[in-house]
C-alpha cells in the first residue's frame, strides 16, 4: 500500500519520518515552496521540526496532483484548511487517515464530515492519541488509536501499512469518539497551561484534568461517541499528555495567557497552530446548542476573547457545590 502525507508541519513531518523508518518511500506534500526545496536538498524542516534529520526516502512535493494516485493519505493539514485542501485534490478512491484535531469553525463539523463532503469517494479513518511530534520523529515508543470508518477491512490494510516497531496503532470503529477526544483535549490543554502560568499548583491542574475529562465525556456521549473510546489513547491518554507539558502548543499558549500575555498578540506571533484556540468558540457554541455543561471550555473561550485569567479562575471556584457526577 502506497502512503503519502498531506501537510509538512511538525506532526506531518514526524509521521513521514515514522513511515520512512523502514526505508520505504514516502511522499510528503508541503504548501511552502521553500520548504519543499529544503526537505529535498537538506533533509531538514527548519521551519516546523528543526530537531529531525529526515530520512533519505522522504520526498517533498508542492503538487497535490502528485499525491492523487497514492492508495492512502495521512491528512495532517491544519483542521480549518482540511476541506479546501481535500477539495483541491484530483478525485481518486483512496483511504484518508485524518490526523488533524479540531472542529470546523463556522459549520461545527467534525473533520470526518468535512473529509466525506470534500472527498466522497474515499474511506475515512482517524489516527489520534498521545503523540508529541518530536518524539515520534525520534522513534520513541508511541501508541495511538486508529479508528476506521470502513471497519476491520480498512483496519487490516491500514494497520499493516502504518504500524512500525515503535509506533503501535490500536483498532477502533468509533470515528466520532476518536475525533472528539482529540478536539476537546486541545481546549482543555489551554486551560491547564493557564493554571501553570498563574502558578496555581499541581493540585489545581490535576483537578482541572479530571473535571475537563468529565466535560469531554458529556460532550462525546451527546454526539454519539463511545465511553470506552474516550477512556482510551485518543481521549484520556491524549488529554494527560497535552495537559502536562510545554511541548504541547495548546498548553504553551495557555501558560503564556496565564502569565498575562495578550491573546491576539500571542496568536499572531505563533508560527505553528494551537488548534484549541480555533476549537474553543465552536465547541462552546455546540455545547450550548446541545445543552451540555462545559464550564472549563466556556472559560477558555472567554479567556481567548480578553477576559482576565484570575477573574475566570475565581468564577470557576465560586460555582455552586455539586455531586462529582453532576455538571
């Protein structure tokens, strides 16, 4: 099975490096012409993943038409641009493995719905889990959920093509759950970064992770996700990783906000995308539409729109006492 990677950011480049670790050829699409030239000439991606010396079997291209004949594509474009990139691809039946985590602003669509509309001939899978790009590129042990909309037949062909000794996928057929876990945890990671930036301590961060996980569960179940999926690698596993390290772009953004940074200035200054900042508004809207209590997500949305961090924390701490199983 011939695989390629759409998107040469840190995560896309790391996935290409992982796929090329056994010497097979990997085609990597990059939007920036200068990045295509650098990858092919210098075997580096100084813009997004400067720590990696890229495998010689990775070849970069800026032409979507070159990607079209491949049997499968790992789609790692920013979530808000995925639909446009896929719509520009020449039509061809293929497996699309969605690796971007987010919800489309303006429509509230999960990425699998975006992909199905833009590429109706394709079968959709979602790859998600606790994954820092630089560790995957280094070949450090990693486990992920591979949720296959095409069921076990799709799993059989994709798992054989993607699995490596240090990169272990686990099967699921819950595409919705895999996507919701990845999207919601990005917003919660911003909140945990704020806790760190304010110096509120480890107790507060642990409590926020647990209460945030409860919000993820409520939202996921309301939209048809399975509890076991959200309790796995792509839900709880990814949440713990991104809520506890400055290697997470979302955590780092939250930390800067907690330290008093201006949201607009911080977003404008960032080369890489903190998807949680784009997801928070649409997630807040969806939660309100479905009547789902998500106070932490709502707090992040308000923070990103200029509300003072300490004021928001004080409001969360002042909420009425309730049972842990309630909102």
